[in-house]
């Protein structure tokens, strides 16, 4: 009976197979370091196949290079002997949710997800360390070690103190190289997960933006560059040299030719309805109060369906409009002047940081009657914003107050002063999700951090009645106390009973955001899925003998009668089997008893697994299980009553359920 390999895919061998399909003469047989004969690429011949002239030596060419690039590619392609272990006690609605939270190194996570989510992710978002030269930037240690077996058994890289994340200081001679190597590996593997019409969005500042672009040109192809979004997130009125008021989000497609039509906001149709009803009412009612009463009646009946346009409560001859408090200046001190209230004749109270535009602009807005006043001068003025002005295209430049990210967190974490530094706003993530995904797509956040993408996914599903899914990945990075922000985050963890790790706050934010979203009204069709399965990256469930039996002393074989580590549960084994077989990790799981044996059923008949290890699996049990006719059936080697039962298993399934694929571990 065929055994599952129980480790992630060997991407190097997969790549060789692809080259063999294109250039059969470039793949040959060669002896590996362990003495076995394997397929290998004849690189001299491959270079010749791809050249129009005779290739005699290294040629000058346009590319990005750095020390350690080849090692980074080897590490990206190498398999790992790791698994994802379910953690029910930290999950929310484990049995019913379709969302995942993976705790561990995101390169490991990408490799482990290769089989189950190959070509299925519509949006991958990266908000990596920005590699600023301040001495506190962290990078992953991804050193490639030895041959494949060494890598399988020594894949928990760390420094001499056991730290998986290490400081990347400016004094490091590989300051840029280490960061580039870390990013290169993740982008290479992430590309495999993208759907044909999928996109990847990378937030970065100016320090590494050129390198990120060149990395993506190499990994995704320059022709698949969709553009750069400029997020204007602050106004700097007192710059030292150049006022830095933006961040960049670089967007690449898996295949630009496969993108589906023109990108439009998911609220585009709602906007059209609001503008249309406003036009109809303006034509029907000339009296302003009658016009407002008619629109108010329509608004009350349809408010739940308006989503982001739910603030557009008013109407005049210009159309349906809302009041926006965007007169204030975010960040540093803005402009100071008086705006006189038309009724009281007194100056209106000014925003805390002043107005965001000069007095000349305010005078022009007053002349256009675009300024809204409160009952008296004690209320801040607002700007009148019409529904027809609502952006339903993805503009390359957009303005969103950077302070809204911390405010989003403050509403969820009233106990903490500053749980995360500069978290991304929910509205920013909603903007990306709205344009780049459909209502049933999967979003992957590789550096989850404050879990803004998970929050935004749940929020947009609520408003639109969608069923988008999120996969968040966050390393359990220890929270130190070397800065004011870190101390506040540490104190928050202590206060609410969390372990002082970034991943713990990420999970807690997702729990609280889900609870807050469920308390709101949702659009028709919303499935109310605000849960997530927590899966933690760990070493393989299989003992070393499973991967390299010849490497062990035969005198110690009695210690390895069972090839599975003693501390692993049947559900641990189930998830590694699902990974190996490429089964969606969010499918429903049920457990039933057949002839006294526990059997896991994944999504009904997608997979049936029995991990009994007491030698009690006999032919009667196998026949009973075969009658269920699962697509896949799996047994544990140590579970068979005797060798004859194991030999007959495949024959029994061929007779009773010929379509079932049968394997064992």
C-alpha cells in the first residue's frame, strides 16, 4: 500500500519536471550526494536552448543580484518536515468556520499550503518589515542547510539563542541582502498559491520600494505589474527636508491577461441606485422639505443594503449627500482661521489640529455651499459630499487618514493605550478587497500583525452578504520592552491574560473584531462566519525513521515500532494527512464510530481516516468503511490486525468502492 510522504512538496523536483516538458534534452540523470540517481538539469544545455548565440561563459544581463540569492532560491524550493497542528481552545467556531489563522513562520506556512491551496488564492497581501535603518528591524533566518534530509530534520532554523527572528541592523554587512533573501523566498512560493486571476499587493515605504519592484519583476514578470497605489495617510506641515506623507502599495497579477474585466468597487451598483433614486426624487419634488421627507422614507427602508453609503442621509438639488468631517488636519498642526456661523455670527470651533486646507480653499467651498454647519458655533463644520462623487474606481492615489488604523484598534482594545504601532486602517484593506476579490474568494495575509485584513474581510462580508475567506499568518514574535510601544503592548498582554507574543494579540484582535461584526446588521445572504481555526506550525508528526530509515542504527529499531511521535493526537495526524493530500483545511470534520473504531470524516466523503494504533483493524471493519465509498481512505500502519488484513485492504476497496484512493502512514 502506498504511503503518504508527510512533508511539503519538493518544489525543485516539480520545477525539473516542468523543464523536462519544455526541453526534454536538458534533463538528465545524475548521482546525488546520498549516492542515489535522480533527475537533474543540464544547465549548460539549458542555457544553450535559451540563447540565440553559442553560450561560452557568464554573460552580462539586466537583473537584481545580492549575496545569498542562490541559497535563498534553494531554501525556497526545499521541502520541510513540518505540519499544522490544530488548536481548538484558541479557535472560534472551529467546526463551522472557513477561516484560518496559522501561527508560525510564513515561509513554512506557504510551503505547507502548496498542495491544498495551489492556484486558489485571489489576493495575497504583504505588509513586511520595512527595513528602515533604525537598528530594530527584524528578518527571518532562512539559512539553507545541507542536503534534503538535513533540511527535513533541521528545519527549525534559529540563532545561537534559539531566536527565529533576528535584528537586521544597519551595521550588518548584509543589511539589504538578508532582507532581500527573506522576501525573495516568500514571493517565489507565494506565486504558486495565486489563482490565475489573482493579485499580490505589497505595502512598503521608500527605503526598499525599488528592490521590491525588481524582486516582483523577476518573480511575476514585468508585464504583470498592475501599478502602484499611493496612500496619502498624513499631512506633514513641518518636514525636515521632504514631507513624507504617503506609503506605496505595489500590485502585481499572477497573469495580467487572466484578470476578469474592469475592476469596479463592490459598492458601485449601490452607488448607481442611490444616484438614480436621488435624480428621480429631485425631478418629482421642488419643495426642499418634501424632497428630504421622500428621500428619508426611502433611506429608512434600504439603509441595511447601502454599505459604505449608509452615511448618505440627505438630499438637495445637487443630489444625495453626506457630511464629512474631513476638514480637520490629521497628524501635525494645520491651518488656523475663523469660519463664521451663518446664524450666530460667531466663529465656529476649530478642529483639534486645525483645518487641512488654506483659508482660500475654505472661502471657495463656502461660496459653493459645500460647507455644513451645526446648530451653533460649538459644532465642527463638515463638508458636503455627494453620492455621485463616491469613488468606484481604484485610483492610483487616494487619501485616507492614517489615524483611523489606531482608532479601529482603540475601539476593540479599550484596555490598551497602543497595542500596535501604525496598524493599517480597516477601510484601507476593505478598499483592496473590494476591488481585487469576488464574494467567494480567499484572501491571504502573510504578515498578519494587527489582523486588519481579517477584520476587513468579515466587515465587507457583513455589508455585502459575501462569503470571502481569510487566511492569516503570524509568527509568535516575542514582545520585548525596548520601546514605549513595546512596553504598552507587553502591559496589555499582562492585563488581559495573553502570552506576550505578537501572534496572541493578532488572534485576540480577530476574536474581538468578529464579535463586534456579529453585533451589526448584515446584508441578505451573509453567513455570519466570524470564526477561525487556529493551526500552529510544528515539527512533523512522523518520527525520523519515517523519512530516512537507513540513517538509523538498526540495533535501535525496537524503539521505533510506531513511526509516529508519542505526543501527537489523531486530529494532529488528520491535518497533516489533509495537507499531504491537498484537502482544504477549512472543510467540516466529523467523527463517527464504526465497529468500535473512531473514524474522521472530512466534508462527508472527501476523506475517511482511521488512526487506530492497537492492531484492531480487521477485514470486517475495512468492509464497513468501504461501504461509505469515500474519495480517499487512510489507515495507520500499526492499526492492522495482521499483515494479511493490510494486504487485502486495497482489494476490498476495489470490490466495494473502486473509486477510493487508499493510503497509509
